[in-house]
C-alpha cells in the first residue's frame, strides 16, 4: 500500500508541477498546487455528481427507510462521499506536505472546513441572489472567490499548518509518515 501511495503521490506531483512554470510569476508553488488539486477535485466532484444524477439515479427520487430524497441531493451525497477523501488525500500529501499534525486530527479539521464551505456557499448565494438581487451566475462567481479564499487560508492555517501548536500534535507515529 505504501508503494501505491508513493507512486500516486509522485505522479500527481509530476503532472501538477509540470504546469507550474507557466504560473511561477503569479503565485508560489504551494498556492499553485492548492489551486490545481482543488480545481481538479472540484471537476471530479462535478463529474461524479453528473454521472450519479443522470445515470446511476436516473433522475429518480430515492427512498431510504420511507424517506424520500431528491435525486440531486442524493447525487450530491454520493459525490461528496467520493470527492471528500480524494480532496483530503491531495491536500495532505500533495499541497501541504510539511504538516506534522496527526491524520485523524487533520481529517476532522478538513471536514469542518468543508462543512463551513458548504454553509458559506449556501449563505452567500442566498444573500447575493435573494437580498442583493444579483444575477445567479455572477453570484456564483463571487461566492466561489470568497469560499476559495476562506478554504485556502483555513486549510493552510488550521487543517494542515506547518508547525504543531500542541505537544501532542508534534509527535507523529511512524505508521503515519510517508517516505
């Protein structure tokens, strides 16, 4: 499993870093990796959502224990369950490699930030469209800018910070280290 992980990580870094020279003047490597991995995972999430909604669920309501779940909400849940671990993997092993915090703490923090991003998306879309009466597409663009900035700074300073603040976070077991 370690060999597979090392291979996947190496291949992702080769592909992502190959495009970095085009952006070197505009942003540091870590920011570029964040944008590339986050953007790639976002596209992956949308593709999984589309395939789930249109083909797996066939746009039909899903009934679980007598509860009706709309197909787009169920497709969102499917996509989230797949893209969340992919996004965490990319964040931990490609973007924020220097982190010393334990994996289980990072997963929890990452999850909190993802939930906050979902809430921010909802809040700002409602605000911009229903209160400010902005066009939906422009509202989505502005919301995305805000959420991406929030996500970047919270991931960098909370989930995957470089130096551990607490003594218990500073010691990482051998089995959690890669390379």
